[in-house]
C-alpha cells in the first residue's frame, strides 16, 4: 500500500487512549506522543519509528523499560495482536507528562 506523505506536524495530534479512554493531548515538549500518559498503553501504528505505516492498529501493552543513550528512558510496548515490540521515549515535560508513579509501579521494575 502506498501512503501519502504526511508532515510531522500533522502527526502531533491528540487522541483517545485505546486502553483507558483518557483524552491524550498533543505533546508540547518538541517530541511526538504515541502513548497514553495515564496508563502508558500505545497503538500499533508504526512499522519503523515515526513511519505510521503499520496496518495492524492493535493496542500495544507496556512491557518493559530501557535506557538508550541520547534518548533517555523509554517504555517498551508489545503489540497485543502481532507481538511487534517498539520502545517509545517517556514524556517528561510539556502539558501532559507521563505519570511517573505508573512507570515506577510497573511490575518489571
């Protein structure tokens, strides 16, 4: 499937969380949000980070936490349908930072 090119600005939009239903605002810290700050769940929209090329669109569960040089702490998500894994940068600043109590309370820590 050929997809039309989209601007990164067009991708920085708010959304309703597929897992908990929270209203998630667009990110304001200069990065693009791809997971809920309340429950940390995501949606499988990328094959490669930022490409929005996945046709899967299934919920992605937070399953781990990693630290990557230059990117800081990232939540690892696993697709509940196909098993695809993808790390996503924690949102620490802006209007809706990730809930660090949720991050620190996750069972893998």
